[in-house]
């Protein structure tokens, strides 16, 4: 329940958001943050440095898109931080929850599919059987296409997933521009060989709701196939890009599945809650994901996080924004090796699972981008094309 004070403060936040919109529309200079969160100093220093480097104050239409776009979400949080009652209020919660509710059919279909798969795996499957690859590939691709479901482009409007994901992925095969699935499986096999029963996967999450559900299913299968032992899920530490997953969103989905009338959902929720209790899964909150930096400077700016990621055997980065931060959101030639575009960021083998929604991409084969562009002019922003892309140290 929001108190009377909370209601009044809600009006103040709305007023601040209108001002923010006006600053944006009229291309005003970016302002310093005013709240008291621990990252304010970092954001404000960054703005001062940008001003020094550009020899003028950064403005909305002139500064780098990655920076201003992140700054916009950070300013929204700043408005809440300046209240006494609404600092933990998530303005996107409703949109995230509604989007998941309207994707329940697809989630249920996939939930039943994973439970059947688990049963088969437990009964018979030999770890070297070709079926391992089939399962691995299917769950990886469903998690990839789950990334189509973000709410930032649709301004929070519904992006319900209606069709059965298993049937959809067959149709989408040709839209995977780089497919390093086999390499990823090899890396996991090698990691198990080197560290039996001690393989840690870091999964840097993107969106809550249906995408998160597909991520949880992917991880479950990786553990069932005994390719991965521990999973660290990295969530956002504040509401971000509308649909990005926070710890609350993660816990919410487990709760909703647990309370569902469908037995398959209940079962999955029970298995996953146990994994959290047994520390086979952990939810990690780190502030770096909502700072203005790309990942090439993480080692310098946040050596502790870099070291933590380095301790895992594989890191999966989900989604478009993570990809932009991996590549510094530069206008790379499409054929630049993915590894080059990481500019030294490689704490452990990296796998990017991303549908293209912004115009940066690397690691394509000669002429591939140009050829797609002829038939699909908006191939880089439509979310219709995807990558399963690996870089190894
Ligand atoms: O949820 P995702 O996959 O990171 O997508 C968010 C993307 O949407 C946009 O906000 C709009 O294109 C991009 O700036 C951003 O990279
Ligand atoms: Mn997102």
C-alpha cells in the first residue's frame, strides 16, 4: 500500500519525468544527478569528464546514444531516489508482469516440453549421444529468440509471445547470422573435463518475463546435461530499459509459477526455488550494469566484478544492450572479428545471445551483412536476426 506521502511523492516524480522529457525534446545539456545512491558520484564524474573532453556540455541529441539512453533510465531512478517512500518503487513492474501474463501459453508449452525432456534425460540418455546436441541447441535458440520480447522499443506495450517456441525455432534457423553453438558445447565439455562438477556459468541477464523464463529453462537443461554445475545470474540493480530483470522480477516469476493452477509451472518453481536454496543458483546484484561504461573498461573501473566473472568458465551475455556494451556500440565493419570488438574485455569465454535491435554487429562473414540488407533493410534493428557468438581468451 502506498501511503499519502507516497502518493504526493508520486506526483513529484511525474513532474520530474515531464521535465526530463522536455529537456530531451529541446536538446538541453545533461544535468548532474542529485540523489544519494552510491553510483551518483560515478555518473556525475562521467558527465564532467565528457564535458571536458568535448569542451562543451553534452546534450541529448549530440552525446553518444549509448550514454544518453542509459542516462535517461538513470535520471528516472534519480527522481525516485529523491523521494522518502518511493526509492524502491519500480515504475515498469506492471508492464513487465502483464507482458509475462500474456505470454503464459507459450511459457506453458515450453514448460511442459522441458519437464518431458528432463524425464527422458533422467531415464536413459547417454551423455555422448547426439540427442545431447539437439536438446542443447533447442534450449539455446529458444533463449536467443526470447530476447525479441523486450519492452523498450514498444514503450512498455505488450510484446506477448503466443506461438509455441519449439515450433518457431525451426522457422528461424536461417535468421541466426553467426551460430557458434558447437563451439559453446565444446567449451563446456572442456570445462567439465578440467573441473568436473565445478563448472560455473555466469549469465548476465537481459529482460524479465518470457525471456527470463527461457533463460531459466536453458540453465536447467545445461545442469541436467551436467554441462554446468553452478549458475550466477546477474540482474540489474535498478529498473532499467523498461523490461530488464531485477531481483524482484526474478523472485516474482518463481512465485507466480508456484501459485499457478498448472502443475508443470508448480514443479518448475519448486525445482528452481530449491536451486536457489542450495546455492546451485545465485542472484547477483552489481552496480556496473547500470553505470555509463561499456565493458572494455570494466577491469579498470570494477576489478572485483571482473575477477568474479573471470572465476566462471563461461559467461553468457543476453540481449542487445549487453551486446552494445560488449562492442562499445561502435560502427564496426561487420567483418571485424567479434573478439577485436571486445577491445580486451575477456574475463572468461564469452557467448553473446542477442537479437539485433541496434546498428552494431561484428563477426559476420564477408558480404553477409550487405547481402541481408538488400532483402531486409531494417535487419539491424528489427529483432528478426540473431547471434550465438563466442569469443575465447
Ligand atoms: O532488451 P534488449 O535486447 O537489450 O534491447 C534493448 C534495446 O532496445 C533499444 O532500447 C531500442 O532500440 C536499444 O537501445 C537497446 O539496445
Ligand atoms: Mn532489455
